[in-house]
């Protein structure tokens, strides 16, 4: 067992956590889920979910991590409640589940990045996705994405994760801002903004059963909740940090990047005459590639766009791998690099079905959103709200000068937030069972 790492700088935790939060969830899924769930209405429900449910849950994960300074499984034992270890183990399992296909999508992004450099998709942007998204090609790029992730995690918390994300996160922000300015000049800008930002509440009422579980699931996914990630990252944080402030900064930055992604993607979709209501997972790739193949400077724009998405995806995959590697380094004498390679290999194998056929990818994703994430977050909220209770408030308030927020947080976690997650889970299960999504594709 080696000595436990801590973030070298205060900002180290912030950038690593923002790097984890900002990812494919914000840039690939968020615009596409917004589009297929009623546009701006989805945005409103999502924002309410992020602030009202996501932020309190994020703080709950922080409390467990910082109080115990342990990996996400042993944390519960250290708190004197060994049975609740199941939360950490379940979280790590969900992380595996998600990163297995996340890495496949990360591979597509890497492929499109290279396609932007070489101009590979410029002649037939519509066909390119079909050619690269499944089969051996997809497997190869899935493997490359995993290799990059393993490399950073193998280097450790400070020289790997902290150093890498300190460069990655500011890069993401600057490049997204630049892209949003460019998108504003596109002919579809006005129609895109209006679709994204003008809510039509009648569709919400008609589709609440679909919209709400997706929006809440999206809030969890995008804040990297329910996967033991934020427990792990906050276990490297000191008592002088205000968890409220850092949690708030993470939520704001993460939301900003998601909204910026919408401000980039929707104008481009509309400029290319693509109806956002019919978009699928590949729409963003196809539409963006199509746009880049036509506009002046398309190669450079393509490199920037797919480059940002790639960096964002990597900094998220890294955080998940750290959950497992941190547990394993606490329990074995095997070196960190070897453990990282081992974890990467398991993830690679788990991702093979998704790389082979995108129907699997969709199935993995749907189960994660509608079932696993809400269930995992619910267990954590029950534990922190009702079992840890006052101990949790005490821990949350260390390093903070907004003491009155402590009890407010506890009571919201115990009541409103728990009920909202139960309702989400019920709605998600209903659509899963009725929609028949629970049967795996073959
Ligand atoms: N928060 C990430 C995102 O929005 C989700 C994620 C984190 C997925 C970590 C996998 C691992 O993309």
C-alpha cells in the first residue's frame, strides 16, 4: 500500500472534477437528447434537475469522499457502515458499464478528428459515419481511446490526472467559446437558437414520462454522479476547501459547456436542413462533418470541434478509471501502471459489443440512464441524508463560511431530492418495461 495522494493545488481538484463532468454527455448527448425530447422544454427540466437534484447529490458524494479519504468502497466501512459499501461497488460497476461504450464513442470522435486533419470525410460526409462506426474499425479506435486513458491514469493523480486536466479544461472552454462565435455566423443560427431556447410546455405535459427520466438521468450522467467518481476525487481534497463553492463552480462550468454545445450544434443542424426531431446518436457527427465539408476553413474547424470533444471525453474516462485504480492500489501491491492496463483491458472487452453494433450501445446507454444511475444516486442520498445525517452536515461545513446552508442541504436531500429521484426511477422503469428496452439486442 502506498501513501495516499492529495491534489497538489486547490485548482487541481476543480479542474479534474470539471474534466470528469464535462464530456460526451455535454457535447454529444446533451444536444441530441434535447433535440429528441422537445428542445427547450428539455433544457428547462434539465436545468431544474441539475440545480435541484444534481448539486445536492454532488455535495453528498463529496462528503463521503473527503470525510473518509478512502476509495469509494472502503469509505463506507470507514464510516462504520460496511453494508453500504454496496454503493461504492455498484457505482464502480456502473462506471464500467458506461465507459465501455463511452470509449467506443470516444473512438468515433478520434476518427473524426483524424478525418478532419486528412480531409477523409470531406467527399462523402453522409456515408463516413456508416463506414467507421461499427466493426473492426470501430474496435481499433475504441482500443486507441482506451490506451490514451490508461496512459494518463498510469502516471498517477498529480503527474497524470492533475497535470493533464489543467491543460485540457481551459482548452475546452476556450475552443467551445470560439466555436459558438463561429456558429452564430451560420445561416441557421436564429432557427437553431429558437429551437434550443424557446420552450413549448405543451410537449412537456404530453411527454413527461419520457422527458423527466431523461433529463434527470442526464443531470446525473453529466455531473458524473452515481459512479463513485466524485467520492474518489473528493477523497484527495483537504478540509480547507469549501465544498459548496467548489460544487457550485463545477455545476456552473459543466452547465455552461453543455449550453455552449447547444449553441454550436443547433445552428449547424438548422443551417444544414437537418430536422432536430429526427436526430439520432450519429446526427451530430454527420451534421457537423457535413457543415465542415462545406464552409471555408472547414478542416481547421473540424479539428477544433472534434478535438474539443475528444479531450472532453478523455478527461471523463480518466476519472472513471481512477475509481477502480484507486481501490486496487489501496488493496494490492501491484503497481499503478499495471492496474491501469488491467482495468483498460477489461473495459476494452466490455465495449466490444457496442463497437460491433450500435444497437448494443443504445441498450447500454438506456439502461444506465433510466435504471442504474437513478438507483445508485438514490442509495447514496438515503445513506447520506438518513444514516450519516448530522455527521454529513458537519463534514460539509468544514472550510466553508455559509453554515446556514448545511441544514437546508440536509433537509432537501432527505425529502424533496429523494422523492424526485424515486419518481424519476418509477417513470424510467415504466418506459423501460413498456418500451421493451430491457431486452438486450441480439
Ligand atoms: N460526466 C461525463 C460526461 O458528461 C460522464 C462520464 C463520466 C462518463 C465519467 C464516463 C465516465 O460525459
